[in-house]
C-alpha cells in the first residue's frame, strides 16, 4: 500500500509540474455535460428534479415548491453561464483558454444550449430526488 501511495504522489507531482509549465485546467469540461455539472454544483443545495413528476423543485421559505414555469430556471442557467465568463478571468489560464471559455459561454447562452443544460442537469444524481421524499408533505409542495 505504501508503495502505491508513493507512486501516486510522484505521479501527481509530475502532473502538477506539467500543468505549471503548460496551462491550468478548466473547472469543468467545455461541453454539454460540463455545463450540467456546473449548474448542479452551483444550485443543487436548493434545487432538485423529481423524475416521477417531471418537475423541478425549489427550496424556498422552509419548504419545497414545484416550479411551474422555466423563468427561474433560465435565470439560474444564466448565472451558471456568467460563472463561466468569471472563470475566464483566472490568472492561471492562458489567453487561448480564456478565449475558448468565453466563446463557449457565448455558445452556451443559446436557448437550445440552456435547454440541453437543464435537461442534462435533471439526470445528475446530486440533483435528483424521489417523490417518496415528499409524500409526507404533499400539502406544502402543492400549496393545498
């Protein structure tokens, strides 16, 4: 076991040195799944998706509420895209990486890309929740 740890440590040092010589990594990859991962990381504390109900739920004022429209989701997606632009300000990124990230953020701003981000995010385990979780509190969810 100790030999494996020593090997892993030396490999990670080599990787770190290589990254320092070249350029840093993005926080998430520049593709649809990467956007979904960004979205989930940013919003999963107060946002869930219930596949049985095909509905997004927000935690607001001490209770979960089903989101009836996509307005709030689109605002949250716009925040996620803005975070990509903010990430492009990192000093450890090369000029080319910054331009790639900014260009990808612009592409991600299209309605079809936002819809894809939300669709992929809804399938991420960290954001999924079962309807069983809410069965004891349906009145609070449906507002009845």
